[in-house]
């Protein structure tokens, strides 16, 4: 994996673009082979760089979708309808996380104040 990020990104785009729609998702192993032109040994550790590239491309506006289905899971070039569905799912997830952060901060502040008061009293 000595090539430039741009080369890998272009191969990634080319591979995923050929797999438009969730029903045509390309599994991680095949995607890794197409991008890096080698096999991975450890699916989690060795594919980390590929997942980073996918994230970078998403931040660049590329509509790369993913699915975790047992059969046919992987990455795909998302259609407009799939992007809308993904957007709603991600928004809901983000709001849940923000609510959790808010509760944790609020609880932490309340506990900190109680401990201080108890200690002073």
C-alpha cells in the first residue's frame, strides 16, 4: 500500500460506482482487493485504511452507502432515495447521541455539585 491516497480513492470510487444501489453492495473483501490490489489478513485491522478512505470520500460529498445485511452486505453508490433514507437514519442517530451527551453532562454537573456540597457540609 505504497501508492498515493488519490489513487486509492479513485479506485474506490470506480469500484463502488459500478455497484449502484443497496441491492448491488460490494463486500469489504472484494472492495479491499480492488482498491489495494492485495488480500487482507485481518478483516478489522487491515481494512481500517479503507474505511478511512470511505469516510473521507463521504466528507467530499460522494454518496457512498453501506449495509450490514448478512447476505449482500457492503458498500454501494447510493441513489437519491437511499441518500434520503440514510440521512434520516443518521440524523436520528446523531440526535440520540446528542441527547445522551446532554444527560451525561447534566448528571455529571449535578453529582459534582452534590459532592462539593456534602464535602463542605
